[in-house]
């Protein structure tokens, strides 16, 4: 996925109120939209290089959106995607390119489909084998070199999704969780010390038959793309 337009580079001054950040840009200090509700552990250090996209909507209050940060992570500095809206588009792009092995043979991806009591699944894949509920999770936490983790804060909503997907499988359906790691990583695990309830829900869903796959991305000034599957090392 190429960025829709050339990105603006800047330096992070501060992130605040979760969805706002002050960035020093060539045009001066600007307040930009931070599309990330999480803790962003290790990604919000003042002075970090950041990449910003510009909206084509002339009426938008904050025209700039924070897309990526060059973070000093265990194992070395690298670009990390922080926009939690990107993973769904990345999965759709990879699906169209035939790059998601678990969805081989499926013909369509329908977004935002209602299911369970009060949930929406990110995609409902359709094909001759029947539907598959596909839930996408964004990941950008790294506390040990090479190991990506999710979540970086309390993830009660994501835990509910795991339980809802387990019910889909128990009713005879198919469900798949795709974890999009917006950085270079060698493996994925649940950050169980941050949210034990999500860890429990994740492992119970896997035990119920919910499929889980993790994919790392290449992120940089040119774009972001899913490039390879990495193993999930969460114990049973």
C-alpha cells in the first residue's frame, strides 16, 4: 500500500488527549490527528521522527494525520505504523493479491458485518466453502527484540470479539483472527501482563477452534505493506 500522497516528515513534540499530537513540521508546529486509542508504549518519545499524511477533505479541522514513527525499539530503530485504521485496508489489499493463505479459495470480503449480540466483524469472507468471520487486530508493541505483542492497554472489546468468534466456531462456522504487526518482528505473543483477561479470551478462542495468524509489515516513507507471516508463540 503506497501512501495516498507524499508524506510530510516532522518531529513529535507531544501526544495528548489520546487523539491529538503536536508536531514540528517544516511549516511550523501543527496539531495533528493521532488515529490510535492505545497506550503507544515506546512510540511517543518527544523528538521522534514522524510521518504525516494530508487529508484531501478541505473542511477537515485537522488536515494532517500521524501515520508512522521512527521508534527506538529493542533490537534497533525502525519505522512503526501507528494508524489503527490501516490494518483493515492492508488485509483487504493482501486478500486481493492472494497473499493470505488462510483465505485461499474465498472470493469476497464484505466489511463490517453484524453478528453475535452486539458485534461487527471486520470482514465476512465468502466462497464455495461457506462464510468465514475475519477479525483484524493492529499490533505495534515491542518490548523484547523481535517479539511483537498485543494489546498495549486494556482490550475488553477485543476480548469480547474473541468470545463471539468462539461462539461462531462452536455453532459450526469458521472464524479467523488476523494480527497485523505494523513493524518488523519475528514472532507474536499476547501481552498477558498488560491484559490477563484478553490473554485468557484469546487462548480460549484458539482452543475452541478460532484460527489465528500474524503478519509483519514493512513500513516506511514510501508506504506500508504486509510482507510475511510470523509465528504465534502464545502457549495453549
